[in-house]
């Protein structure tokens, strides 16, 4: 599960970096108007989405950790 999460995270991050640096100097990168606009949208939402994912993972980890403590006490 962690491997899949990090692969998806890396894919989003690499696409975001490409979108931020999208210009005609990259050979083989499609910089048509549609893909550029999509890259701009992803670039705008990427930090917010990553923050939400990190917070959810933190809450999940804290919940699991608390659950394990409870089981040990029993």
C-alpha cells in the first residue's frame, strides 16, 4: 500500500514539476494549450491536495497508534 501511495505521489510531483517548467525548450514534451492549462490547474491544486493527504495520513497514523496502545492496556 505504501509503495502504491509513493508511486502515485511521485507521478503527481513529476507531472507538477513538468507543468511548472513547461516551455518549448523541452524536446518531446507536449506543450499544447490544453495540456498547458491542465498543468496550470494541477499546479494550483497540487499543494492543497498534498496538504490534505498528509493531514489524513497523520490522523490515520495517530489513530492506529492510539488503537495499539489501547490493545496493549487490555
